[in-house]
């Protein structure tokens, strides 16, 4: 570990202690030995209760392998394999995931090529009782069109089932037609219960996000109006139906192409936080907004960045209701993964640089067992590797 990284960790520990005067002595930020090997990238993190799961992809030649590990008191568990194939579709924005379910089992999703068109691929979902043996994968999209099916988010559903939302291109034909946001539900035996349309016109390649509130799941995504306004919307699942999508904040972000910058959403009871990127008038900005009624309404948008931003937002809710927000700061021709604490009142804590981020890589962050866990990809000689660290919370 180099001195610069150790210094960054120390600075972040000082920042966190300053933001929490009531924190016990010895509270600090610590690096975690990453379970990911060489040629690893595209980390994703999910959380279920106190269980945090990190997934990533390792490449060897033409083969890509989806692996995951669970956070334990002793560190990360030994990596386990979900799927390994020459036909996995992986890019920095549309990444696979693994998540723990309330009954102790796991669910995973990934994307698989379905033809010569690199923009055409199918979604796959599988389950495992022990993380070692997985069910045959199922495609939640039943349209069988050779179009895009990706940018998915898994979530626990009622009665032990599993839900998934994704961007669906069945209504597109080349550059024509509209990308849709769809959802599918599975019962606890993994039987498909059908799929539904959440929104009929959405941004083509912005990641989605789902959080679980006291009232049920809430999905966040980037909408696309007929006039090319691409603001962040949410829809809530209640009694088996998705609500009419509503904007988190009217940014009036008009752009003729997808910014590849989706929202992040977190919830605890009826408290909800959404973090997002926007650029109305080509002014790039990052915001977070809070809701205290399960996402039915949101308060004012609070600016996140210091000088400039590339977005790629992450948000998690601390036990006291504050948002811990991560983003890519862009200043002086340099991209840096930063985090800061923002109270539900809008009060901002100081920001701290975690790591330099190259290219279009997306960092990750979750909170579980009174710690914030961070993951990102760093270049390593001729390769790349997923790195991890944690912040102890009071």
C-alpha cells in the first residue's frame, strides 16, 4: 500500500470524526483487503439488513467470470463464482450484481450476448441457497427481441420473492423507438409471476436503482420526455402495482443523447435519499434530496460537489438519517472519487478524496453493520483491480 493511499485514509478518518463529535474514541477509516483478483473491474455492492455483498467481474482472455464475496467481521469471505462465460456482456455502466435475500439465499443477475449486435443482449437471473450452486438462469424479459435488456436492479419482493427492474429495448428498432423501464416478479420458488411496464419512455443507458421503504420498494431512474428532458423520476410498488412515475426534482435537463449517469437511492423506514447528476444549460451538477414519506414527496435539492462533477452518484443512509454521498469530482483535469456527509436538513460536511478514478468507472458504497463500505476500480500496471475500504460509523 503506498503512502498516498495511507494518507488519504487518514484524512478521511479525520473528516469522519469531525463530522461526528459524539463518535467513540478510536473511530477510523480502514482499507479492506479486496477479495477481487487481477483483471477485476465493474464492482457492484448490495445490502440486505446487515449483509453487504460485493460483486465484480474478472477477465481471462475472452472469458469473463462473475464473482462475489460477503462482508464479515473478519473481512471479506472467500470469493465464489456465479457464472463464467465467453458471452457475458460487461461494461463500466451496465454491470451485473449479486445480493443476499431475507431468507439467507442469494440472487444474481448478469447480461448475456444475444446476437452480433453489441447493443443487443439479454438479462439473466439465477438463485442460490449457499452461493455455490446456482439455479439455471431465467430471462425475466420474455419478448425474445434482439435488443437491449440491461441496467437492471434486483430487490427482495413480498412473500419471499424477488423483483427486478431493467431498461428494455423491445420497442426500439435501430435508432427509432423508445426504451422502456420494465419490472418482473418471481415467487419464493423462483417461478415467474409476469412482467409489467413502469415507464414507456426512459433514458437509453442510465443505470437504475431500487430501495426498500417501510411502504415497499421504490425505483429511481432517468426519465425521457417527448421534448428530451431527462430528469430523475421515481415509482413506488404498492399492492402489486407501480405508481405513476413522478420527478424527484425538476432540473429541466435537456439533452439529445443519454448522459450514462443514473440515480442512486437509499431508504430506511420512511426516510428516502436520492442522489443524481444533471446538466441543464450544460452546467454539470450533482444533487441529493430527502423524503420523509416513503418517496411520495422530496425536499429541496442539495448540491453535492465542490468544484465540478462527473456524477456517477452513490448514496447511503447513516443510522441518524444523514446521507453519505459519493460522486466523481472533476477539477483541474482530474477525476476523483469523493464522499461527504449531508444531513437531511441540507447541512454539508467537508468532502474527502478517496481515490483517483480513470475513464468511465463507477464507484460503489453501502452501509451495513454500522460501517460504510466503499469499492472502486484502480489501474494496476497492465491490469485493473477492485479496491475496498470501510468507515466505522458511531
